[in-house]
């Protein structure tokens, strides 16, 4: 392997030192990850923010202990509504002697655990079963945080602390709640975070033995919709069959969002056709998505990766309505739903939202009144794969995993990447991660494959060591 701009230091010796340091430090890395998982750092409204603050302090303590950074901050940014976001950890080491600066991103906040009865072990009690560590945030994204920490620790162990490589660190505290203070943090700390290369460790891999670099991400447009038909609830026997029920109106309205096979039926939502998807067999879908017997994939099951990566989707993720146990014989005056739209690369999230809102207003049944609020937008992203940093990352992942890296799209969204590109237009963006098809991020029994974690740490440490030698 050749490297443009490298000095005469033997690559094999440096790489071997990095591998040894990662291997020696891996038990401590797993223990550190477990300590972070024990902190229930849910960033959503309605959850105690002191846990997110405790998580930020725990991360900052580990960052300071590295002895690498000139400055380590625990800070918060303003949100668009005038509030204050959750705490992030920022750090900076200035580059010397013409070396590049790399910004390492991950987030320490997590999704709510959901129904604890669906977990095989307590969501915030890290538990090893087989080769996986289970717990909320064990993978998304505290394993990403740990990848950065352990890779930096191995870099210091292998090469010493007197590095020329510039390193910035951004460990966010509210990615799972929309990164609403992210633009303010970027604006306020632009000089601290400025970098030539940005590594976002918040994606997944093709399998537990095949690494991936993510080259496309769908955007998102989420909102809450209130469907109203009556001034107050009515007796379903007295008025049923005559008075328009909000539940009836909501069901009929929401059904217009999809075709018979479940594909999106909203005019103005576009697909992206510029990237060839990796093969994704029906048996893989059956194993990973676990549909019940007889249940079919949306869109007829053809080209499943294109369906997941390059085409829009719409999901109703929540409905405020009486539970079955509390249901009374009444016609509901209003129903509130939360809608999540995934936006294909090539279309702005604002355009996608306008298309969905216009469709819903045009199709409101029975004269139902619609109110939209809590709109959250995040644009899709396409990675430029032509830069030297992308090639360097692909080589490091291939060497760290012992398997050729693949390029893949991802159906999920990382909206803040568009903000990074806006703020640092010359930076090369690399989207890596520690997840695999059985991670179950955001779901009960989320877990991190420990073999994947180790290979991710090795790969990032190799990349950093090689950037240290790059003029």
C-alpha cells in the first residue's frame, strides 16, 4: 500500500504498534462502554436531563484523561425556539508541521428504552450474551463514542502523545432528539471544530465481517398532525353513523399516503436513481426485518436496497388516541398523529414536507380540519467519494477488518451532516459506524457486536496513525 505525502517511517511497524495497542486496551474499552451504557442519557423531552449531563461529564472525563487535547469543553447551544440544548463535549488539538486536522463525531445521548417488558435484560444494565453487549445505546451511539476514545488511546500508546496531527472532537448530546442546537454549536465553536476531514461514527456495516463506508443518506421530515371533526366527543350510539368521527377521518386521510402495495403515493416526492444498490436477497430481508409469515415487503419486494436507500418512505410513528382498555363508546373529536417522512437523496426536506402537507390538505375527508406543528427537517446527503481521505479510510477499514470495504446507502437520516457541509464546505466527510444488521438500534434488545467494535477501533486508529504521517 502506498501513501502520498507520507514520511519515511515504516508503515508496517506503525500499523503493528497500533494493532497491538488496540488489542491490549480492548477489555478496558468494553468496560468503559459498559459504564457509559449504565447512564440513561435519553435526550427526549419528558426524561430527566440530569442523566444526559452526567453522560457528558463521563465522556469529558475520559477525553481529558487522554492527555491529548489543548482544550476540553462541556457546553450547550441555543435551540431555534429560544431554549438550550443538551450538553455536548468538544475538544481540540491544533495541527502542527503541515499535518491535517480530523474531526471525530459521535453522540452520547440515546433513544428512550420503550417497553421494558420487551427487553431480555434491563435496558440500562449492560449485559454480555455471546459476542454481543446488550443495552440501550450500546451501539447507537455510545459504541461510536468508544471507538473514538479507544482509537485515540491506542494512537497515544503506539506513537506517543507528541503528535502533529490536528484532532477535534464533537460528542453531541441530542442527536436522538433532532440535533436542534447543532447549528448554534457549530456557529459558536467554528474555529475549534474546523477540520480537513470529518469522521461521523454513526452508521452501520454490511455484516459483522464486512465493513462499509456510507455514501448516501436519506433525509427526514417529521411533523405532528391534528385531525379534528367535532367540537367535543359524542355518544357513539346516539350520533354514530351521522356525526363525522375524527378517527374515521384520520384513518381515511392517512391511507391516501400509500398505494395498495405500500409504496408512497404523494405527488412531488422523488426517488434517487444515481447509485447502484448492493444485492439484497429476500432471505436477508426475512432474517433482518423478521416479517410474519405471509407478510410481503413494501413495493412488491423488488430491489429492496433501492426501496430502503434511494426512495422516499412515510411512516406513522405515533397516534394519540384512547387505549383499548380506556376506550369508551364515543366519537372522537380529534386525533393527533406523528408522521415521519424519509426523503430520497437529491430532494430537499423542505420540498418533501411541502409536498406531503399539500397532499394531506387536498385529501382531507369529511371536511376535517388539519393542523400541522412541530415540523423537523433534515436534508439527505451524498458523500463525495473522489477525495484522498475517502481512499485512506477505505484502505484503513479494509486493513482493520481483513475484508474489503463496501460502499452502501443507508435509509436512516443524519441531518446534521448537511449542517457540517454548510459550515465546512472544503472538509471531506467520512461516514463510518459500528452497527450491523442485528444491532436493533432504537428497538428493544439493542446490542453491539464486540468483534465489530474491535475492528472499528483498529480501523480508526490505523486511519489516524496514517494521517499523522501525511504531509
